[in-house]
């Protein structure tokens, strides 16, 4: 039987445990700029998917995503045992680490919005100096019999 509330609570607790362990216990320098963003646990509480992002050392340096993925893969056993110790559930869920795509999608959406703003400004600039192609009043007025 699936208990979604229990799965959400366990996911939240796993997020806290893994983030704390990465900060204080795992001594791999490749994990220094890793942030745990979310965790999803299956309904049977057997598998947990942990989402993470990697930041660069500075704003200009690209993040080392491959190194962070390798470091997380090597630390999976330690992190899973830490989750088992601190949650106290009968079966410790297996951990799968997946890079979070939300920051990349947000960056892509911001770029699309910026391009849209630029094209809207260009259209507004062209419309300001535009003149009608035909008559200034393209709609015909109804004929009066007096004009004929």
C-alpha cells in the first residue's frame, strides 16, 4: 500500500541527511560546490532519487559536473549507510543521484524572455514610424444618396 505522506516525509529527511553528510562528513573536494535540491522516494520506499546542482568556484568558471557525478557515485555507499542510521527504517532506500535540470531550464527561459523583449521593442520601434499601405481610412463610409 502506497503512503505518499510517508514517502514525502522520508524524502525530505533524506535531503537533509545527504546535504548534511556532504557538508560535514564526506571529504571529497569535488563535492564542495554540490547542492542537494530535491529528493523523490518511490511509494514502496525502496528507491530514492536525489537531485543536485553543481556551482562553479566563481561566477565565471564552469561547474565540474562530471567530477561531482563521479564523487557522488563513489560516496553513495557512505551516504546510504548514513541515511539508514539516521532514519531508522527497516529497509534503507537505494540512492540514485541525478543532476537537476531546473537551473538550466530557468536560464534558458530567461534567455528566451530577453530575446522576446528585444523583438517586441523592435516591433514597437517599427510601428511608431509606420504609415498605412493604402488609404488612411481603409473602411468605406456608407453612401449617401445626396452624394450621387
